[in-house]
């Protein structure tokens, strides 16, 4: 199995953005991302915090994080009914990003 992020440094940041949007990014991970913001600004040539960097690079419209959260919330009950278990946030992120933002 290949590493999802090999050769794709921005993909990890995008996945974290979506994980944050659905309310499943841990405080420790958020702190690490926040601490890395100067490096992100340098590498990606954008300004602002890590969330703003993702939004700028992806050219996201205002309110996209809320829209992503709505997809997660609206699909919850359907997922449980179809699969008999709670949705896995990491699985959602991977499928969502791979479907909506092919890389």
C-alpha cells in the first residue's frame, strides 16, 4: 500500500481542513498545524493561518467549511442505516477529498 501523501504535501493539509470542518480534528493536531503556519506560508506562497491557506490554494468560496459539515451531518443517519455503524471521520475525509478534489 502506498502512502497517501507521498509527493503530495498539500493533500495532508487539505485532509486536515476537511477533518476540521466536520469537527474531528483534534486540538493537538490543530496546535501542530498552527505552529507550522510560517512554513506553510513560505512553501505555499499564501498568507494567513493554515485554514486560510487551504481556502486560498483551493479557491474555496466563503462558507465551504460549513457546507462540508452539512454533507457530514446530512449523511450520518443514512450511513448508519446502510452500514450498521457510525461513520469513520478519516474514511469520510478520504472519500470526500478524493471524490470532490481529485489529485
